[in-house]
C-alpha cells in the first residue's frame, strides 16, 4: 500500500517539471529508449497503437491505443497515466476490466515510468500538451 501512495509524495516535483515542459533532454531520451524496449511492441514504434484500436479484439480485450495525439492518452492527468503504466489499466478502470497490458511497476522504476511518460508527452502538439497539463493541474487540486 505504501508503494501505491508513494505516488502522491514522489510524483509532484517531477510531474510539475514535466507538465510545464521542463523534462530534460536526458529524461526524454531515456524515456524514448525505455518506450522502445517495453512499449513499442504493442503501442507501436511511432506511438501509433494497434490497428482498429477502438474495436475489441476477438478475445474481447481492447487493442493497444496510440500514444501519439491521435489517441486518448493526452486526455488523462499525469497521476492516471502513471498508475496505468505502473499497475496496468485494470487497476484504474476497475469493474473487472481486462487488458493485455500488464503493469510495469516490477519492470521499471517509478522514475523510469515517468521518463517514458515524458517521452510520450514530448511528441504531442502544443494543444494536446496544454490540455493534458490542465487535466494534471485539476488532478493536483483534488489530491492536495
């Protein structure tokens, strides 16, 4: 439980820098490397996601969505994105939701997850980054 709540204490300073577009080039480069290693297989080398990502697979599970501006990742606040990546979508969606995406909390450190998110966010156009920053600001207001 402590690890889950660690997000509240550990995330804000790095999140604030990333949200404000202040992620260092080193952080973004690390995130790009980690994305290629752990995420690109499903989400695409160019963040394009799987084909027909809005329609269920034969298994009933949803395909991996794009992480670029054509997807919905930028609609979510930093804390939600972090938790989805760390614990898997089912931990956030609830209700028995099943996904092929596992949580990466045992594979990547929290800082590595944040670096991946910084890389993804660095690829979005300004409008999407501003919208996502506003969602993060609202999230922070409700959690502080």
